[in-house]
């Protein structure tokens, strides 16, 4: 049995217009992300051109999804370096 994953959170824009688009229960929303800045752009009519995949942004998908509601540019360089250092010094095992 193959489980289908429902896209949720930041995903690549299935319409190819923006770097990422917020997906809610598998449906694209008007919330988009470009160069770390959130904005709104209505969902185009018609079928998506691409499959929505987890957005692998500057902090990786886990961190990008956790930052929902916060512009990625609002994350300080110091915070980003601490996250990177923690990932390198204490990699997640699983």
C-alpha cells in the first residue's frame, strides 16, 4: 500500500510563479514566498503545472516550515549561524 502525503506548509509553487507557496490540506493558498519575503498572490485558475514538494529553502524544510508567519529575512544572521552550528555539532540521528 502506498501512502499519499498531503502537502502542508511551505512547498514549491505548483504554478511556478514563486519560490514557494503555502499549502493547506493539500490546497495552494495565496500566501507566497520569494527571496525570503512573504506576500500574497491569488491562486491562479486552472490546474497546477508542477507537483508541490516541500520547500527546501535557506534553512531546509523543517526550519522553513517552523518559521511560518515569520519572514525568513527576519531571522537574524546570528540565529541562522546558531542553527547551522547545532546541526553540524549535534546532527539528528534517526
